[in-house]
C-alpha cells in the first residue's frame, strides 16, 4: 500500500473560562446591531484580537483546500471530480462566495445539517431508535427546517411546545416523545440543546462551580414539563399535557425543602397559584381548550409548556448565543466558548465582543443560513490549516483547525469518491454512523476501535467490491494503461490533490506488481487513500 502523509490529530484540551450576557428583561428583544457587512465585522473583531496578542495568522488557504473544506462543512461530503475541476477552472473573483451561496441552498446541505442536528439535539442512539426518528417524522422535520431556512426561535418553540398546528410539523413532537415521560431527562436535554448550558450538576444542590446555576433552575425546568405525557393518537405520537398536578418540593443536601416554581436561568419566574398542602386538585373539562388539529390531545388553558415557550424561550439571551456558538464550532472545530455547550461563567469566550455581536445579530432574524454564510466567507475560515510554528493556542483561530469527519461525512464522501455521487448505501451509512459517533467532540482524537473498524470493516470492503463497474472510479481507472495516470486519478478523486513524487513512486510500484488484476490493485489503492488520516480529517 502507498504511504499517505499522515495529518496529526489536533488535541483540543484547553479548559476555558467565560460568562454569558443576561438581558435585564426576559421579554425584551435584543438590541438591533448596526447595519454593517457581517463578514467585515467578523474580520474586524478577529484582526483586532490577533493584533492585541501580537499574532500573525496563517496564510489564506488554496482553492483546492477551500472547496474540499467548505463542501465537507456545508454539504457533508467531499467534492466530486467534476465539481473540483469546475471550481478550480473558475476565474471569477467571487467564486468562493458563489460556492457558499450555492451549497447553502442545496439538498446536500439540508441532509447534512439534519444529520448534525439529529445528533446534537437527540444524541447518538441504536439503529432501532434511529429508524423510529425516520418513521415518525423527526428527521424529515429537521430537513424541512434547513431546506426552508426556518427561523431558529420558531423551530425551538415548535420542538419545545410539541403541539403542531399542521401535519408538516408533526415530527417536532419527537424531541419530547423520545424521552418517554422522563421529565428530568427532558430538562437535562433542553438546557444544552437550546441554551448551551448543563444543569444536571444542580439536581441535588446549587451548582458548586457555576454560581449562576441554582438547584431551583433545575427543578423549575423540570416543572415546566412534568405535566406532559406521551400518548398515541390517530395522527401518531403526541405529547399531552394535564391542567393539574406537578406541584412538589425539592430538597438540598442539608434537607432544606423549596417549592418547584416555574423558573429557569436568566428568565422571569412564571406565576401559577399553588394549591394548599391538603387540597386535592380536580381535573375538569373547563380547564382545557380544543387542539388546533382534530385528533390531538386537548390543551390546558394554562399550559406550562406554552408558558415556557412564551415567557422563557422567546427572547432568552442564551437561545441566540448558544446557536451561534454551535454554528461557529461546526465550521471552526471549536466554539468561541469551548466546549460549545458550556456557556457558563466557568468557560470564557476567546473573543467575547465577537460572540456578543454574532448573538445580537442572529437574534434579529434567527437566520441560520445567513450566519453560516458570514462565517464561511470570513478571513479566519479561509486560513490555511498549516499552523505557524510560533502559534500553539487553538482558541486564537489563527489557523484552520483540523478535525475528524463524522461517520455520516465519511460514508457520504466514500460513496462520492467511489461512485461519483452520494448513492445512499444504507448499510455503509449505518455502519459508519454507529461506529464513528463523535460530533463536535471536546477533543479530536482517533480511537483504537475506529482505526480497527476502518482497517477490518467488512462493510467498507463489500462496498468497494460492489463499486467496480465501468461507470465507477475503480472500473474506469483500472482501464487506464498508464499506472502513473492511474495514481494521479485516484489521488485527485480521493484527496483532491496531485500525488507527490514519493507517493507516485510507491503507488506505481504497487500497481505494477499487481498488473495481473488491475481492478483489485486499484481497489486496494483507493482503500488506502480513503482510510488515510488525510481523508478522515477536514483541513
């Protein structure tokens, strides 16, 4: 097998400190940012920080690096050979902008961000539960969110209210439904998914390291959802809500008890009359109104979930802040606050003014596509991944941080390389999704099990063996008489670059030694390329 230059895994191990900005009034809209070009504003913040730290950032990346990087980040796959050749041949000065705009409206973008946010919001799971997410519309709902570029605040409200007003939004119910009436699990999932904080350490006492997170916030968030229960209806899974009950007390480690008021970090406490200790609440029809769609559960006139959406989620300062920090992490490999879902006073933003500006800008329109476009066209995103030797701190974003592809990115890219398009080979996608489980990990490392999976995985071997027809890469390249040309075709298809002299010599020698079976020889070379560290990383 030819030797492919190994790109070392970048270890992200800094434990940063930070704080988040809390609005004075929970129902007050964030201030509208000055109308300036977002890309220019990002560049200005980054340059100011580099200048303050005496940093000279890396050089601008090449077109070859940019097209692969961007397509992996926005489309979830490497470019096809025709896409690569077309971009490199394009001499228009705005071709990078054109590429960004085209990818953000592509079907690949909607599917890739569905893969990302399925995992970021729900977590990895078994194949059986994954199929349920497909069957009951969760994944199709997410696809519509990204395909239609829906406002994130509206999406958050639909998911957390779980009360669809039309059948196209039925899949939003699944976020709560999959938690199966486990109200603490619901609260512990909502906090990081939508607000970028973890509250599980405040279950038994106020958070010991993060002063602003109180035990009352934990049990207050639980209380907003503890009247909810899963039901099956003619319309499919639904989350009903009772108009009564859900009043209790929680105790700290000292045994002191407090009522579980409807409260959450950084928001007002929602008033609800509490019954006397000896009073048994009576459920009755006059406490409810009819649902928007026939067949849905009736709705309490005082709905705790509705109160959470209206009084807490809407305009909460962390809703926008958490999302832009997550989008930054998706494109840059780590958040401005790292880890990306710990926006608390222990974790400091590396560029606080930039994060403030991005959050305020996003909160005006909650436009995911617009924010991604600004980040992708920024100077920092277009830096080379070759780290200047004098730079060590990844939080400076003074060079592009290499990071490992997700399982879905690997599976899609392998199919694009081997077959020229994403053929949606279900077995291959499932194998990679279940084995390469990390999405935005705190540290980028290659696990032993993952390496063994790529080396010995029968699924990948079978896929390549089934991809040798003349219309596919292996079949086409194996018919080329010149082994040097075979080598270059394989490197361009898999790695998006020309083979070095050393790589060419090793590959040609290998192909010549196995000239009795050129199809198998080409297949082995392609296998070595797509299992190399260079292929497995975005850089």
